[in-house]
C-alpha cells in the first residue's frame, strides 16, 4: 500500500515563508506532485518532481529526496490569497496515465 | 488556459436513485479520470480511462459505478443506486497522452460536482 503524510494545518504571517513537508512510502515511485486547493474548489497544479533536488517556480519551490521518501513545498512572500490546502500526491510507475494518490492535505492559514 | 468542465455543479438525489455526472475533458487530452473528495477528507482516485476503456480503478469503484465516453467530447460517471456514503465532491480530470513534456504529467481538474444523497 501507500502512505503519504503531511501536517494537517499550518499558520503563517503575510510576507513570511512556510515550508510544508510530505513523507511517503510507496512502491514504484514515479514522481511527486503538489497541488493547491482553495475551499470548495478543484485542485490546481503547482509543481512536479521526479528527480532529487529543488524545482523553483516564482514564489513556490518544491524539493524531493527519493532516498528519504521526502518532499517539501516552500511558499515565499506569503500573500493572503495563499490561504488554501496544499496537497502532496504520489504517482506510481505501474499507474496507467497519471493516477495520483493524494495525502490528506495541509491547510495553510495566512494571517495579516 | 483550456479547462475541464463539469455539470451539474450540484446534484441532490434520493438514496437508491441513479445519477450521471458529466464532464468535458480538455480536447486534446487522452487520459480521463474521476476522483472524489468526501467533505474534510482526502482526494481519492476512482478510475482512469484511456483508449475507450478503463485502465485502472480503485476498490471504491465497485459494480455500482461505471464510466463512459459516449461521444468525442463527453466523459460520464454513472452511479447506479446511490448510497448515503456516496455524498461527496466528484472531480473529473484529464491529462495529455504519453510524452516527455512536463505538461503530460499535469492533471487538470474540473470544478467538481457536489453530490448529496438524501
């Protein structure tokens, strides 16, 4: 089976940095995704890591260590609109297409 | 940006009734998916569909569920006899076919159908 763990909730101040950790245990790992989900809305793609290292995209960066089964999403210069749930999701080699298994999500609350 | 569209946005039904949730995936995409999210819980995979057949399904996707691509644009999820526990937000998603580009790996989600079974 698979196990994907991430903290349930985090609070940070506008303008600050927040790091959301995700650990996973899976067979046939073939990539890790981060999605953002505002309440009542669909998940939207943020980042994808398949090799070890850091991927930077504007204010958001994502890191992966395959040997440790660990990823983090780094949100810089937080804005109020960043208040949302952040979903870590794992893709397996055997999965047809892009079937993803999601963690429970981390709800980030940005305060003024 | 192209988007996945789902109808209806809300569906209320009585237990035991059949429902059909509709989706129009992005036009050049080849893989289609249904996910669901029970309120306050994680997004769960239901089924993936490629080349006019189911490519993978989860244990949630039992005989009460079926999917169909009735024409070149629509992708539907049917629940034959709804149960109370089927109440959830149902998301359709699509992605490009096999390839080397990053965009192939992205799932594009529709805005969901909130299903309430009474």
